[in-house]
C-alpha cells in the first residue's frame, strides 16, 4: 500500500496510468479493511482507547471462583446491587500455566461468558506471593536450577520460620516466562470488552530466606518495571494495577517507572490509622499526587474489616468509614471489596445506598487518567 502511493507521488508522466494505480490501491485497501473488520469480535474496544469502568468490584477468594453454586449466589447479589460492576478472580501462576508454554484459560473464559451475559466485568488477579507453604507460586518446570528454583521462602520480620513463598523476579528468565504468560493472555483477552483489567499482589518481599542481596532486591524491582512495560504491550487497551506497600524506599522509583507503562497504583489494604501506610513516604502519600494521572485502586481486605491498624490497636471501622477514606482521602477510581460471609451483607447494604447508585462508578472518581490517550466507557 505504501509503495503504491509513493509510486503515484513520484511519477507524473502518464495521468491515466496513475489513475489506474490509485484505483488499484483503493480496491486493495477496501478488501484489506473488510477482512480486518471481520476479524474483530463484536463489541471489541477501539484501538487506542482504554477500557475504563471505574467503580466497586467484589474480590473472590481463590477456590470460590470455580464453584457454580457459589458463583450463582454472587451473580444474584451483583444483579441486585448495580454499584457492583464486576469481580476480581484470583489465580496462581501454576493454574494458568500447568506446563511450559501450555496455558489453561478455561476458567477465565467461563467467568467472562457468565459476566458478559450480565454486563458485568472481570479483573484477573495473578498471585505471585503466597501466605502459606501449600504449593508453589511458580509452575513446576521453574523449580529447577535454570530458574534458580523460581521462588524463595519468606518469613515475618524478625522470624526465621517460613510463612510463604514469592517469585525470584530478579532472575531475567523468571521475568521472561511471566511476560510470556501475559503475552498469551493479552492476545486472547485485550480486545474483550468485559475483560476490565489485571492486578498483581503486593510488593512487600517479607524476610527472605536466605536474605536477599542488595543486587537481588534492585533486580527484583527493575524487572517488575520491565514486566509492566511488556504487559502494556500485551494489553494496550486494558487497565493494569500492581499492589504497592513496601519497601517504602522503593516506592518513588517504582511509581516513576509505572508512569512509563501507564500502570495503575494499587494497595492491598485500607487502614485508617496504620503508621506504615500513612508514613510521609508510605504508599498513601502517592495517591493524591497521581489523581487524574494514573488509575488508582485499593483493596479492602479481611484485616481492614477488623481494625484500623495492622497491629490491631485501633478500632473496628464501619463500611462507610472504609469507603469514605478510599474515596475522599485516596481519590480512588476502583475499590475491591473482599467478599467474606460475615461481612457481605453489610457491604451490599452500603453499596445500595443512593450515594453509590447515582452513577455507574458508584460515586468514585471516573475521570479518564491523563496517562491514557482516551477511555472507552461503553
């Protein structure tokens, strides 16, 4: 096509011949356009526009997402609560890549079909850090010397007893295999109008066993930024978030690099008083600075329903207090509410109040971030 038009511009000897060339170009362009349009699924997003449907979403615990009876109950609650725009379903890396380069997206497909029929949306959360020792956080093929075992154990501060596992993201081969997973996901889901976004869990590394070197810590966060650049290539029209909390001395640099990939700022907790996240250089200090620039989200976790502080020395907050802090102090676009049996009735009651039903975003900030060229709200 480009050569054809260049020929027209560079040859002026025979007007009739040039007219034939131009008509041929137009015919080829028309055929290519029709074929291309036939390959785009109905309802697919416009090129360049970011899918953008801020508001309130349910978080489901990992095992619940595959239980039909449970999901039907969730869908009934969502249908009767317009402020709930969708769900965040959590997956482990081994779930999605059972063997090298072999991906299992069957459950994502099922959830998307169920949500689409109800005009609700899906966030896929990829868990790269576990809080127990039951299973690996990387596929089995990566627990080999080629990938340095792929994962490390971590303990609570001051302890040497393993509590969970995390990925060895400082290893470039681990990073590249993770990027390959997202590339496969992006090819399948980026253009799906009800696949709203990607989230990944907290940056807190824990007390690594054995202790990480300074080079490994730097490499972990460098590769995190590179990974999100690759995710943006795979998902050019899809919102992406990473939960950020610790270490505080890495946050400024990480968020600066996130601006290069339009990666949103997330946090795994809403603590109204906790000094760690309220610190002058803590994660909360970056929210208002990035209001209107990057997408902003926060998760309301089990611990947040119980107390206003991580050490449980505060008080038990109400749903309204949690919501108002996230909305008015953190300026968030998205709130993810962890659906737990003992709290779900209070969550639903709160989200059915008029203030959360007046608009599609449930009262949260819905402006399109300046990091995006445009937003698709359909």
